[in-house]
C-alpha cells in the first residue's frame, strides 16, 4: 500500500489504488488486492467509485487501469510533465557517466519529492523510488532546493555561490550525494538533479568527483526544457 498517510483513510486507500495502477497497470481485482493490501470488498468498492469519476478505467479483459481523466489533469501540469520526460535521458546519461544512482527532486511544501530516477543496475547503490517523499533539511537535494529557493543561512549561501551541494550520511546512514539546481531564466529553482551512492565508494567529499557532472546534467536539462538558468553553461563559480 502507498506509504504516504494523510489521516483520511478513504483518500489514502484510493491513492494506493491509483499508485498501484500507475506502477503495474493493468491489474485484475485480485492483483489490485495484492498490490495495495486492501481487502477485496474495499478494493472493489473504491475502484468502482474511481471508475465512476473516470480516474480508473477497464481494458477489454475487465482489468483495471488508470482512467483517461488523469490525462486531462496531467495536461494542466504540462510544464512539470515536460520536465520529468526531459529528465529521464539526462539522468540515465549521468548515471552511466558516474556509475551511481541519479534522481530529480522537486519541492512540495516542506518536503521534496523524487519525480524521476535512474538506478545503478547492479552492486551496492542508493535506491530512491519515484514518488518518495524526503525531507528538505537533510540531503544535498534539499539543500539545493532551499538555497536556490532563497532560504537564508550561511551553509545555503555557500551552496548558492558554488552552484551545488553535497551531503554525507545526512538523510540516511552510509549514503552520500551531490546535487545541482535546475533553474529557469529568472533564476527560480525548478528542481534538483542528484547523484547518490554509498559513502564507502563516494568518500567523505563526494563533490570532488560528482559536482561537475551533476552541474552539467542540470544545464543539459535546462536546455532540453528551453530554460536558460543564470548559472550559465558551465554551472556556478
């Protein structure tokens, strides 16, 4: 079942159904029950209600899939969809260049959400699933979103000056990361490109190896989306 809890049970269960279909569509009712952990009557009742609102549909075999209404709603967030789509090949290239897992984070209130990722295919790695909600105050991705979002603080001033942030064992013990901002033409932060992996491979100063490729990936994503961030083609100072 989806790990995020709002405290509104029926909403959380409905979102769990939509999340399961987003990851493994189409699903039979039995598959929906297995994917969400809901009881069969509850899964059937909520899926039927979502179908009435056209948020869930059925294929020719009667299996559940995401509904067409979601496409219309996604169109309203077209700029963000474009950002995510453009990020996928950029993150894959960054992963291949660095040999580490890569992610794209956007700010959502007082948290950050992973909206795209390219995982290291084998060996010890840091896995951040798409949809994961992480803190803003721990980890390099959070530092970047705070710094280029205009938050005050000496450490964030350093991040702004150098154009990237690093963290070691802040979000999770044994994990290090480096992140760079994706900016629009006005200098507003749209997202953070991150590279992460185990400390025993990246070391206590991961920026030495990963800052340059992370910044280059952020600039490439800006170009792919038609943005022209003020840090320029080579990143920060």
